[in-house]
C-alpha cells in the first residue's frame, strides 16, 4: 500500500484533486482564450501530464502550510490547493523534455507524452505551455497580494536552477568516457535538477503564502539547505529504482544506463571495479538495448552495490533527520520529517 501524508486528511486530498479541474475551466473560459481547438488540446494535455502522479510536491505544499499555520479552515486551504497545483504544473513541464532527452517510453504508468499519437515533437511546445499555464494561474489568483512578487521570484529561481540541473545532466551524459562521472558533479546535478523543485519549492512557497509578505531570508536558507539534501537522496533513490525497481511500478528500466547518465551506481562502480568489470562497463554503458542493461546491472550486483545503496540511504536519512531536529521553532520540523519518512525505501 502506498504511503500517504498523515498531516493531510483524505478529505483534503479529495478537495485538492478537484481544484485542478476548476483551474482549467478558468483558463479555458478566460476571455483571452477563444480558440476552441486550443482549449480542447490544453485540457487533454494537462489532464494527461499533471494530475496522474503521486502529487508528492502539491500535497507537500498543503502539509507545509498546515505545519506553519496550525488550525485551518476549508476557506484557508483554497489558495494553498491552487499553489500546490502550480508546483505540480512546474514539475510536469520539466518531465516532458526530460523524457524526450532520455528516450523514455513510460511516465507514471502510461506512455510518455511525446509518444502519444498526434503529439510527437509538439510535446516540446506543450512543456512551455504548462509553464505558461502555471504563471497564468499565479497571476490570476495571487496578483495584488503581498505574497505575489515573492512567489513569482521563487518560481523563477527554481525554474532557473532546475534548468541548470537538466543542462548539467545532459552535458555530462554527452561527454566521452567516464571522467565526468564524479560525486562532485553528481551532487551538483541532484541539487539543481531535483532539490529545488521537488523539496524547496513546496515548503518555500507555502512559507511565503502564510507570511503574506517579506519572508525571512535566514529561515529560507535553512529550509533550502535541508531541501537540497533531500533532493540528493531522492535522486540516488531514483537511480536505484531505475536499475533494481519493479518496471511495472516505476514504468522504466535502465534508462540511466542506456542514456549514459551520471548515476550513483556508475560512480560507485568506477571506484570498485576490476579490469574485466571496467571492460564490460566501457562496452555497454551508455548504449541502447536491454541486453546491455543486463550486463551493466550484473556488474553493479557483483560489486554488491545494492547493499551499499541500502546503507547509504539510511546514512543520508539519519544525517538529514539530525539537521531537522536542530531547526528553530519558527520552521516546522513536521513537514521535513514526514516528507523524509514518505520517501524512505520508496518503490516508485
């Protein structure tokens, strides 16, 4: 059974799910959008790419806001739900191009958007469209409020940093040989590519919303530090699931290997391999084909990297949890500890 946030009630989860439909109705029927064909495509594209995942980030906004504020009413949560969907739109806009770059086949248990009939290369523009929808919603619902300019600044910051992370990941994957597969580079990729939009954006946006004004930079810095460490752990877990997870659950198998991506497993293997294992990795890593994936994963298993990964996951968990316990009272530890427990030993 999938884990769920205990700080967010089932009723709140259900209410959150309904809001995306309301938001899309607002956009489709807005006076600036009169083309019926465009509206139909927009509804189809958003429905396919946005609400069908775990909603880890969107629900994280709800959890974080409740942790900051305490008792809330249904009325209080409506803007929080809207902000949560802005975060989910943000994430979906990056998944589409990432799937194209990596040559992925499935995402969230269904065909990647660019492989759907009648989509193809138009998926690139659809990623831009998702970002435009996100900013449209931010302006529509928060413009005129004290938090608007700070939310916009935050989304711009996370967008820039996530784009940097995607760029690093792509460039390192195109390099010849394994010389760029270092832990230093890997930390930078996980920090920028995953940490900002998956963990920093949900809690920082809720913090700005509840403050309804200028956020305290020193507190945002503490939030950022822990969020980026969680992003690193999340990326390492992704690497594990890509090689050793259940493809029927994760929807992928060996994409990091075939895509010549810098991953925790290849970096660890390069430190421990013998001459024969090095030959196998050089011959098969970064090349398409399930048989090549099998050969590389066998090397990972022979090097006992699965057990090493399990120990590393717990080590990261304990290190992050230690930092969470030292947070000042003004920053709710509950959001971080609950999120950390939610992703520990995750299966997708």
